């Protein structure tokens, strides 16, 4: 009985590809659904993680076509305080980048 062997380089390539596919979670052939805007367009929602991001930076508003207004500058502490205040007022948990 003859045994098939892979060259070392080919085996390494195959294992790396399998590892990358596992890391990327590619267990299906269908691509993940793309992020989509909310009904009013003010947010972009990732259907897989259910996370939403405002389309405009703080201080600006979405008018249906673009962001208008003046961007608000704040410290990290002010941003954390704003996220906490919004959570208490709206019940939506906002996160700030570190």
C-alpha cells in the first residue's frame, strides 16, 4: 500500500489556509450581510453584531443626504459622561473608543 505524503512547504501552506479560514469564521460559502442604514438613515447597523454607529460625528445631524452642523470637540472624560447621560435618558448603551 502506497502512502501519499505532502511536501513540508505544501503542508504548511495548507495548514495556514485552514487556520485562516477558521479564524475568519468561514464555515459557510455565503458572505456576511453588509451593514445597513437605520430607517431614518441616522445610524448604520451591523446585522450580525446588532451594533449601531451614528452616521455623523457628535454635534452634527443627518439630513437625509449628508451630515450638517458643527462637530463637537470634547475630552475623553466628557465623551464618557455624555454616553452615560444618554444611557440614563434613552436606555441605549453607548460605548466610547479608548
